[in-house]
C-alpha cells in the first residue's frame, strides 16, 4: 500500500526506544561491562539500537559488490540455518566470555588508504568477529585487507558494502557482543518453530531484512528486495497461502490511509486525487467530485476511494493475494527508486516486491491457463483480470533479525519493531527492573 513516492518519503517515521531503555543501556555499556574497554559500547551502539530519537538504519540486504562470500542459496527457513545458528551461539558465547569486542572510536570516516590510530582498534574488532584474519596484524593503516573485512562486515549486517566505516557501520560495530548473542538466541527459537514443517515450495518475507525468497526443494530460486511497513504501521506476521494474482489492479485506499494521509494531503493539495487518478464514491456507489467532500473533518472516511489501473497505480501492474485478517498483500510499485534507498520502511503494512514479474511467473508456473506468453501479454494489455493459482503456494512473513549460514557467516538486521526483547537483556545486565 502506498501513495506517491514524494508523499511516501514525507511520511517516513522512526521509532526510538523508550526513555527507560536509553538510560538502562547507557548504564550497562558504560558502567557494567567488564574487560577494559571491550563491550563498553556507549553512544554509537545506543544510536544503532534506536536511541537519541534517531530512525532505524537500513538493516537490509543491500550489500552485494565486494561481499559475495556472505551470499547463499540456502533459504533462511531451513534446517541448515538452524544448525549454523546454533554453532554461532556457541561462538558468540565464547566471545562474550572473553570480554566481547572493543569500541571503535568515533571520528572521521575510515576508508582505504587512511592512516589513523582508530584503525588498530578497528582491526581488533573485525578480527574478533571473524571478518579479518588475525595474521594480518594491527597496523594503523587501512589497507586492502581491512577494506575487504569491512565490506564483509557490512554485508553481514545488511549495510551497503562500500568499505567505508561511516556512521551506520560504526554503530553496528559498537553494538555489544552480549546484545548480539541475545538476538541469536531469540531468533533461534523463531527459526526452530518456523522450520519444523516446511512444504517443498514456499515464499518467505523476512521483514527486518526487507527481503523476499522464493524457495523450492530446499533452495532459493529467486531473491527480491522489498519495501515493508513503517515502524508505526508494521507489516504483520503472516502464515497463509497465495491463491490469486491480480493483473492491472484497482487500488482501494484503506481507511487508515484516508484518515492519516489522504485527508491532510487534500487540505494542502486539492488537486492530489485528480492527479493520482483516484475516484471517490459514496455509500451508494455514486461518484463524487473532490470539492463535494469536507476535508476538514471525518466525512471522507465514509467514502470509497479507488485508484484506476495503470502504470501510475500505487499497486503497480500486479498484486499477490492471500487470506489475511490484517488485509495485507504483496504488490508491484510505480516507485522503483524506493528499492535503492538506504531505508526501506515506507509502506503501511503491505510488502512491495522488486522484480515481481519473475516471482509471478514462478507462482503461476503450474497453472495451465497462464503460460509465460499470456502473462507477458497481460502486462501490456492493461486489462483488469485475476489469475487463480492451480496450486496455492505457502507464504510466510517472518521476523528474523539474527541467523547464521554456511562457512560461519553470521547475519544481523535491525530489530525494527522492537520484538527481540533487548530491553529484557538490558534489565538483566543492569539490575534495573522493567
């Protein structure tokens, strides 16, 4: 679900942790952690975890170039991921027992060719987490070895792998090892539950990673970047079955968007609905002109708002349907540039899918009435039509922020909706009651 790109961008909101968590985390990392600087993360870690009113950073699968060693065809919902995550928990338990890792000092951005005392600490930090071979030593020069290690670290945390230790990378590095261990343990429980019984063919959306996987016979057939719900309009957990594809769909504006977005927009831009090809209907189905509606009250919430099909439509050219008590779905978007942004929490709960056409072809593969030639022709025709899947495909919308894959690659993503219970961890470490 979305409005225009400009409108959506203006509506992004972050959600900071509460005042108590800010104070408790600061107390723990400054006063409570042992081992002379290791794990004594101060403000950078707190910023990464959502403090100081800052918005959540990307935390997505945006890293690619220079970091191919962290990518895998193993689906996030698989026994192999569960096994690797259990090994990672043992490794991180050892790291915590040894005092964690040092805090990389803030300052100028570190990159290839830079000489700075902070690079020594950076090397220590990367070596402890397994991103840098200890044999390369503790020079203060940011060389090609450090560059490759930083890119690997960024890829493991869903940060664009540019090799520059900027703010988002520094904040991720300075999250205490104990917090990372807590995330791994919490997410292992989720993974075990989700992987207990899986079909041969399914689609999974990992919300914190803003990523979609189409899975068949235990391997990822295709991966897709996604846009998911804002922190104040979160995408829900889903366990359902995809049963239908809508080509060239109408978009019926949800009541929540009418109230929160459309009414304020019409107060500022009276031509907005006309420009966006959105029509208004009363309770009897009669069309209304925008000037017939009182935009300075709740009258608009009583009417139906529907956007015409077309390449301007908020759902794009195709929509994926499945039973959902929350009324959510997956869809295309006319705003393709959103997939390249560093933060992709733009939607009101639905999931927008990059490269959705290949996913549609895979979903309809076993539906005889919908060969690839007809699918392509349907996109071009502009005709509004539904395609029922001959065999519904299992769908999971999950919330996994920490997991491990082959070769000991441990992945982390931001706890965007505060579901990992890290406040409980902080309370346990500080002794401050919840």
